[in-house]
C-alpha cells in the first residue's frame, strides 16, 4: 500500500483518479462545461473561466498554452465585436 500525503492534490486527483494529465484535463473541461450549463453562465463568463483554467493547467501540460492563446483571442474578439455593434 502506498502512503499519500493528505493534501497532495496532484497525486490524489491526477494519478489516482484520472491516471494522467491528459485525462485529468479532459475530465476538468467536461466538468467546467457541465457546471456552466447547470448555472446557465453567459458565454463571456465561461470564456474567462475556461481561459483561467487553461492558464493554470498549462504549467503542468504545456500544449495548453496554445489553447490559452486561442481562447484569449476569441474572448478579445467577442468583447470587441459586442462593443462595436451598431
């Protein structure tokens, strides 16, 4: 039996629950989407939440940096487009 530190969330969530970082990140994206649908979040709030999530997780899984840049671009486009509509 392996001893796990009580607050070692990386070991508990990633290694024991999901098995790898890729699966963990996929599960968290699904969870964020379910929460956004349940609480009927506007698209702009979900974009900010998802971009913050990708930014935090890109430290552990570097390909998410590209996803973060893309979502920041979409968010900026969404804000500019909503402000300039006549």
